[in-house]
C-alpha cells in the first residue's frame, strides 16, 4: 500500500525540447555530463522527483508545463522535507529533490547523495497563520496573545522547515512554552493544513502557497490570514538538487533545468513565493 504521505503524479515530456532547455539552464558541468550520457535516439524515459509538501500544487503545475508535447514520465512524491531526506538516505529511487530548506540539499551534497554544484534556490517561502473562518482575526499576533482559542496547528519543527519557522515565530512572541502541549503537530505542512481545514485546530501556521491553492480550488474565500512579518522567522530558502540516482538520466537533468525556466518561475511566483534573482 502506498505511503499516505506521498502522492504520485504522471506527466509526459519529449527529449528534444528538454535538450534546448538544458543548454540554457544547466551548468557547463551538468551539460557535459548529460551530453556524455545521452544517445541520439529520443527514447521515452522517467524521472522521480521528491517534492516538499508546501510545494505540492506548484509542482503539479510545473509538471503539467513540463509534460506538454513530450513523451517522458515524471513521478512526484510528496512529503515533508525531513521525511523525504530520510528516504533518500535509505535508498529511495528519487532523482531530483525539491526541498523546503537549504540545509538538507546541502547535506545531500556533503554526504554523497547529490551531485556537487547542482544545488540552487528555486523559491523563498512565506509563513502565514490561517483559519478558514472569516473574521476570526486580522491581527494574528494580538489574537494569539488573547488566548481565546482551542488548538493551534504547526508542522513538526524537526522534519518540516515551515514547522521550524512557526516555532521561531511563537518563541519570538513568547508563546512557545505556554502553548507547547496545546499544539497540534502535523507530520508535514500538508497534514497541518488538514488539521485546520477539518476543524481539528482553530488556526494553523502554514505556507502562503497553501492558502492560494485552497482558494484557487474553489474551497471558499481565504478565511482569516495573518501574513507573518518575514523578520519573525529565518528565511525559508527552498532549494533543488540533482540526486546521484538521476545523474545518468537525461530526463532528470531536463527537469531540474526546467525549474529555472521562465515558465516554471511564473508558476512559482503565482503561488506566493519570492523568486531568487
């Protein structure tokens, strides 16, 4: 039975368009490696991509863009960054890693799980306090201090970068120790969102991208949203890296190159992420 924290999506892509994208966006070293491992025949292939949960909807759209008029198969596996990294170190067949932080892609390079020099920032995330209930709060900080609520949801700070950011916010507000045992902790930011959306928590610290995706899906209006000042938590630098299992796969190289394309960047920006320069 599939892991409940993972989602598989299939898309298709042709080789020729990818090659021109790779020439534009890959580093010289990656391009040389790809050239050496590619035959002249356009054969259908597959790439397996590990995707941080906050990036689910953006990754789906990017996969859709990547698949247009192509023949390759792309598999997206969704989970918390920490869970995905553990799977990578245990031999999971992922070829590209789209993390929600910079620490784990860097560690993947250092520990020999990723190709050195392939790592780059593809997005900078934003944390919000959200409730589907409209008019529950305007000033989230004041609402939290009043304490007139049941449970607040956060992702596990040990495995989810957005959970760590939420912990940093609560510590800055002087509420971390007070709320401790009353927090509903999701294994990923996706589960954290579900806690709030289903009413098992009054509000939760989630990614801005999730609020945008929820509204785009037609699930009511935005509800109550507090856009947390960026100074209240460490920057959420989301990085991509080519894993060693994908080094000899031209489709994996094409996908990570496509992440730097104008089409991908437009999608990323549309979900509330700040783009790297």
